[in-house]
C-alpha cells in the first residue's frame, strides 16, 4: 500500500512512524511513501490566518486517496479539519506524543523560561492560540509571524530574528531536537491545539485501506483527541481559531480542559466524565462557553 504524506522533514518522520506501525501490524505488507506538496506548503510567506478556506495541509493528500495513488494519508491530527467529507474517514490515531507546546530559546542562551524573557521580547509564532495565551501571562511580549519547517524556524531564531519561538514538543522530539526545548509549557499556562501531538491516518470511508489502518488505532489517544476535536467543532472553530483543548485520561475518568479567546479575554471550561463519553463531554464544554456568549 502507499501512504500519502507531505514532504517536510517532520511529515516524513511521522509517515515513517506510520509505515513502521503498518509493517508491525501486518508482516509481509509492502508499504511505500508518496510525497506530495500541499497548498499550505506553497504559502510559507503568508499567515494562514489571512487566507480563506480549510484543508491547507490535507487537500492534496485527499486527492491522492480519491484517484487511487494512495490507500491512506498521514496527517498531524491538529491539521485535519474536524468535519471530513463523507467520502473520507479518520481511520486511526496513533499513540500520542507529548501534546504540550515548548518555548525554544536561541542556541547558547542563558535566559530562563518564559518569565525570564526581557520586557518586549519578540516571540516567533503563527498561532493565534499561542499568542493569546502567552500574552495573557506576559502582556509586554511582541509576536511576529513565523512559517517554514522546524529546521528553518530554528535557523531564523539562532540568527537573531527572534528572542524565542513556540513549537510543539512532539515535533521537536520526533526530529531528535528535544535538547532545544527550553521550557515545556504546562497546560495551565498554554493549552495545546486540539489533537496536537497525535498522528492521524485518513482513508476512504470504504475499502481495504480503512481496515488496515483501523488496526493501528490507539484507543486512549483516540478517545482523548475525539473529545478535544468535538469541543473545537461545537464551537465552530478551525485550526486558525484561538482555541485550546486538552483531554487526559486517568483511570476511569477523562478530564477535558478548554479555552477560547474573544476580544482578548480568555474563557475557560473544565469537565470530567467517562472516556467513552468524550465526544459528548466536548460538546457540553463548548455549549457552556456558547451559553456564556463566546463566539469564535
């Protein structure tokens, strides 16, 4: 079978992880990667918050599923729209990595974490979610858009273009760059994007690809991210909306924390329930914010 993937260094590492999982689950299966360029890859100098539409990082991969060039597509789950075309299915969520965000300082910097940054420090991020939450803690910080793959972003940081970056812990770990993490940002400070840290396998709704991919689904990761994505979907938000969510399963309980920003103000919600009821929990959490007048 063939796995469609973006061609960035991180996307390829994630695709190789999916490939290895397929081979472990189905010995004798031959799995190849199909590298594709997406709309998001062509807009490296444009903030995606200023572009209309969805599926910037998924459209080209879905086309490969439809025309038979691939049987499954590998995505960062946070990039996958919460509402899929009925021709497609979210067939599996692989075991999730650390979902937190990370503050990354220039190589050799002697500064501490977020609270150690000088007044007016320039933070590189293209995420409104990250900007809103860090500004709530440090109103003096300045934010400058930053696109490109992880190595490119780190190079721009080390060349002096920024005082710090905010990147996903999971991406840095998968690329072998964990040593660049200056501070992992706890959820009380910065809730991650719904689905952050998880690799998703998308297939056609029917067919052999879905059956093979379903065998790789990690139940706990799927339940947690389902709750987060239900929260985002019920709010009517997309990947560019300042919304954060994190669901964590401990024993027989799922704890969901969510935040949405409106006019610079944070609106938070926290609920607990059975892991199997995660989707409903996400909807209830969103309903609480909507009832309070939050609009995203």
